[in-house]
C-alpha cells in the first residue's frame, strides 16, 4: 500500500516542486503542489503535469488523488 510519504517522494522525483504536501489513507490522497512548471497552464494542464510525473502509478497504486496545484506566486499570495 502506498503511503502519503511515498506519494510525495514520487511527485518530487518526477517534477520540480517548490512545495509538496500529501495526506491520505493509502487509497485516497490529497496533495498541495507548488511548482513553477504550472505557470501559464490551466488547472487541467497542471494536473496533467502531476499525472505525467506519477506515470503508471496512477493506474496501479493510487486509487484517487485530489490535488491543489499552485504556482509559486499563487502560493505566496494565497489567503490564509
């Protein structure tokens, strides 16, 4: 079973991230991912970048992934 820590490692190994936080129960995961790679991309395109980084794991190991994708600027300007 995949742990949130493993999933975080997979994301960070597959793409450049300024920040990555993952939580979940081994089947369903939630992630906050901050990356300059998201600049100029729509949300769907940003999610595709993450899916590409995870590759086949999305089909075999990860049942569900809900993610919030942000550029570094969005992350810096987010309202708490």
